[in-house]
C-alpha cells in the first residue's frame, strides 16, 4: 500500500513513525513533512493548506489512503475534495469536523442529545456579549467558536476580565474570523483527560486515556499553548469511568452526528473533565491531540494501518485494538518566549544520544534544516517521549532524555505528569 500523511507537526511525525512499522506499506509519503518524518517517509513540498494540490498528488501517485493530521484542512473540507475525486481518506468530512470548528454547534449538539457538558451562551456582537455577561457567574471561560490552534479558551476570573476578552476577540479581532462567535461556558471544576476514539460513522473504539498540560508555566499557570507535555494512561480515568465516558459521551456523540446527517469517520477527540457530578465534555476535536498522540500511539500494539482501514471501510465494530500495559510520557521542548514572540534557527544537538538507550522517541514539532544542520523552526520544537513500566519511570526517562538535547533558549516544563504521581 501507498499512504500519504498530511501535516508537519509532532502529531504527524508520530503517525509516520507508527505507520512505518507496518509491513503492509510499500511507500510512505508526508506532505509537507519535516526533518523527523524524512527518516521514515518521502517528504513532498506541498502545504497542508493546498487541498487541491494534495489531491492532485494523491491521484498522480496512486495513494491508497491519505491520513489527515491537522484540524485546519479538515475544517476546510479536504475530505470532501478527496472523496469527490474517488480517493480514500482518513478523517471526518467538513460537516462532521464542525464538532471542533464551531464550538457553538458542538455545544448545541451536546445539549440536544443529552451529552454531559456545561451551560453556555453564544454571542455574535460585543455589545450584547458585555450586557449578557453581567448576568453570568464568574469565573468562567470565554471561547472563540472557530479554530484557534488550542489557544482560544480564555479563563475570565472577573467581569472585567470578560470585558477585556470581548474587546480583544470581537473588537480588536485577535483571532480573526474564528472570533465571529464568542461562547461563554460555565467553569467546570475537576481534572481533565483526553479520550481518543476511532469511528467509522456508526461505531467507535476508544483507546488509552491521556492527559495534556496546556499552560506554559509549571503548576498549570500562565498562557495557553498547543500543549507542553502529556502522559498516558491517565490514572484519573479509572476503568469504570472510562466505560462511562465511552458509553455516555463518545458513542452518544457518534450517534448524534449520524442523526444530524453528519456521519463521523476518523478520530474523535473528547476533551473530558472529571467533575464531582461525573465526566463532562469541555470540548470535542476532530483529530488527535498534540502532544497526546505522541504518548498514545506508542502504547498501541495493533498495526495502525489495520485501524485506519477499519475506519475507512466501516468495520470498526470488528476492531480489537491491543494496547501496551506500560506508560508513556512526552515532554515538549519549546523556544524561549513561546507562546508569544520567539526566535528560530538555532542548531539542535543530542537527539541521537537521547534516543540511544531505547524506549525513547523524539518527535519533531517545529524543526527545519539550514546548511544541512537541524535547527529550530517553531514555538514547540520537539516532543521527547519515553516509555516505562510505570508512569514515574516514564517521566524520569523522558527528563533524562531531555537533558541530553540542546539548543539555544530551550524551555520545557519540569512538572509533566505531576497529577499522575498524586493519583497513583
């Protein structure tokens, strides 16, 4: 088989790394790919926003399945374009991807189909938002309804914080068209977890729960990022709780989207919070999380091609995914200054040393090459993933590997997995 992975980040590197282990693949491509993906796949210089260019390539090369990593091309309808050309593609349609691309739609769907989540209200103009927010209990979250690269949920402790956010989003247009609708959502108290399921539009099979670390600062403070680290499995999700989440949230959501004539085929990502009243949905995403992918995929023993094929051909009900019973931790090494202004182009060294002991994989999130040298080329530069018999051993091994990698202005959180250690 020939497969094409679309994307350039750490999540897509993890896809390529996992797919390269399959003996079913004869040719593996990545577009646009990265220096890390080039170890396993032939990188093609086509942007993940050039939807027709990607479809042209898939047709020309006779690609059997195209695997879409990022949310933006999914929200822009890449699956619809490929399907219209008779190409097999792994990911949800544009209509189904609105579960992430339009938070107002997602919350309306959840309330309609009794999928546990929080109270919400949607605003389309700043004046109404300010007026209505006076009636809301603070603290709360204000969320841009459209895509915001994981940075569109703003914690507002006071009414003045809410007014400031309304001004930034709806007047100053900090998020562009993604902020055309602003959603107020009640603050749900509890511990978060990420649940990933593979759905063929009718059935869904979920895998090991993980936990992301969204903020830049240790102790979960500071600005939101795309994710500073993750680990799996997340002890907060007990086996009983996992079954409850699958039944009342994940399966119910697949059914709801089918009822709305938006059958969901691909990876459904439930951002869950475990409250005193049980698990509730914070938000859904139409793809795997980054960096959660980098700890979940290493714990899947089943051939990833088999899972992808089951989603594409509608046989998820027959899937029996075998999981590794160990743990994995990923620590993101970022450019100093991220998620605000940062410099790039710094040489990176030590990756080979970090991976040498085994059970350590370094995934490239924002790297490039300059004069043959691997250099930094993004805010989140690499994700250092380690596998261990326990969560603690995987954390220790990950930080041991981090210590062997060097680039100027490198920054990482030193407390990835801290909640797991208190739950074990």
